[in-house]
């Protein structure tokens, strides 16, 4: 997601839920707040994520670097030549190098917390592919990546400006060559959900692959989860993404992405739309995650709103924060934890990711997760 969503690791994350007041007025509209004690699915839920294996290289830069590259701050630029990529690399200092990519980050968060998840995508035959596979294994993710000889693993520079926002400069390699034939529909027999990364929903072959696997999931009575990933994806694949989101059990994105995708003027209209779509005995979506930058986040489930308040934290780098929030929150709701606990998982993970350069998970995070789970 293109802008994050600063949450604090505080025990009372759902303290903003007014337990004694079952509903509030929002610009003349009566909205109902949930308690946070609801359990969505008992689980365990097994996820198949097909995405772009990427190595992220993080560097602090001045705003002028982003401007000189003619980039939209907070978004992603692909179709970069190897020469231009090297030229930029020679002019900056890389402070962290980690396995990344939106879907890779989501998979690592889900697996780190104890969820069952597999990741599939194309890598080159190089040291970056080895690093990516090692990171999957270390975080409990089943590695289904495909090595492509005579190609290289996709890399990107995560350019972190003084406001902690990251802008991505991508050298596309093997990940962009993913083909529909790389994944057989029968693979969905082993999973409960197919997860769509919007970055993959672009290009004839990858759109065909996504549609094939979404159909395979739905025809087997399985579910679909859609991650909007970045405003870049909305701009280039909006119509396709909207049709896909309409079929999805769970959706995660930021409010700017939702407003652009559905032509909504403001967040209140987005909330109301999903209140309707998650209501009734046969809702279109089970649960929707809407992040809102400095305003926190809103989760909508069964027509009720679950606000997650923001608070001040020392933010160093927002790279991957939205991906880790989605992976962590989904782990909770898909594996028998309450909405409140799911938010605590997300806050613990995101708080760590925001606090340092790069997207590695710090050693101290495990103790925080165990405390939330009640493990001595």
C-alpha cells in the first residue's frame, strides 16, 4: 500500500470502541461499532500467494532524488533499464537488503505468526533467489518459487525520503515472465484461499493466470483475498481489479485506493458501501480492511465498523508496512483469533517494521507475539 498507517503497540488498541454505545451518527448516518471480540474463522486457513519475488534495497534519500527520477512519491516505477538502475545504485548508499515484494511481505508476516502459507513466483538463478528462498523458510513460508536459468531475480531500490515514505524504483527480472502454465488449478485442492497481489494482475499472461486460479478457488468452494498493494496498480488495472474485488471474501487496501477504484468522493462513502456489502446472511464480502494514513484504519465486518486508532511512533521507514499489516491481521481473523487480537498482531509486526530501515523482522518481535497469544 502506498502510504502507511501508523499504529502503536498498545494493549488497548480497540479502546476507541465505545462498548456502552452500540451506534454512532456519521454525517446523518447511523453506523454500528463492533466490540472487537468477534471470531471470524476458526481456521487454520491455508493460503496460496502468487506474487513477485523481489529483493528490496533500502536507502535514505533527499526529496530531490525522487523528483530528478520523475517519480510519484510513494508509488512504484517499473520498466527501468539495467543501466539506469546501476546509475542510481552508484549514487546512493544502501542501508538494508531484504527479501520483499508486496505479496512476499504478506506471506512472511502470515507465516511468521504461525499461519500456513505458500508462495509461488519466478526468480532468477542467482544469489538474490537464494536470499529470497532463505527468508521464506525462516518465516515459515512454503517455498514454491521457480528458478529461471539465464535470468535474474527482480530487484528494487526503496527510496526513503525524510518523511519516512518510500518510493520504489524497480528493475524487473524473472518475476515479470510468470506464465499461466506455471500454476496448475489442482494446486488449490491444498489451500483454503487464493491471494491476489494487484502487482501481479497486469500483463496478458499474469492476468490469465490470476483469473484461472480465482476460478479454480471459487469452483472448489474456496475463497479469494485481494490485496490492492499500491495506487500504481489501481491506475493501470482498475477495471479488472474492481471485477476481481467483487468476487473476494476479504479485501485489503488504503482509502485512497478504494476511493479511486470505486469512484467514491470520501472515506465515509467507502465505509457505507462496505457496510452494505458485508451485511446480511449472504454478504458479498466477509471482511474489508481500509487503512487511512494518520487517521488509523477501519475494518468492516457484518455491517459494523471496527476503528483502529493511530498514535505517534518513531517512524523510520514505511516500506512494507501495509503488507505486514494485511498479512498479520489476516492471520488473526483466519486462524481463530478475535478481531481485537488480530489488530494486536498487526500492530506488533508493523511497529517493528516502521522502526528501522528495511523489512526484516527484529528478534524482539517474537516475545511480543507470544505475549499476545498468551504463551509463557
